[in-house]
C-alpha cells in the first residue's frame, strides 16, 4: 500500500484513485497544524472487521475514527460504502467524502452526534466544497 506524507498527515490507500480532496488543508483547519493524522482507505472486509473488533458492530461502516492521543488519531474510510451512499445524501461523491472526513475529524476532537456537531460540519463543508 502506498503511503503519502505531508507534514503531519499520512494517507494510506489500497487500489484505485481518489478525487482531489484537500486533505491537509482540512486537517489543519479542523484539527490544527500540529495534529498527527493518518487516513486509511480500506475495503469492505477490513472496515467491517475493524467495526466488529472495536465497536462490536457487524455492519460495513463508511468511516471510523480512532483517537490515539490528544494530538493524534486515525480515520478509516471505506470507499465502496461511500460510493453506495453518497446519492442518498444529495451530494456528489467528492462532497460526501469531504463531509465524512470532516465528520470523522470532529469525532477526533471529541464531538458527539447532535446539533453542535452538525453546525460545525456545515461550517467546514462550506469552506471546502
């Protein structure tokens, strides 16, 4: 798996191409420049296995967020799940991917689902889509 490093952002992906998403700018805006973030793009089997192991859930998630320390974390994204869902949210594939990255980063900051998180998601989404 190729790994790309840009300052404090590491991206690991399996096969295929990704849309041009400003991952580093997103990370710096939402989490800060000093935050160490890893983003892994995985297949359905891996995503489901991680969801079962760490959350005791059996479905295939579109994203998972793992806080490692107060200043580091990892986001796991399942592209095939994202591609199946994005039209349900009336977004383009790219915009939905950006939304999920923002959503995951907010979880890494300690936010839970609710109106505050939704407001922040929309604020960042306007900046990056």
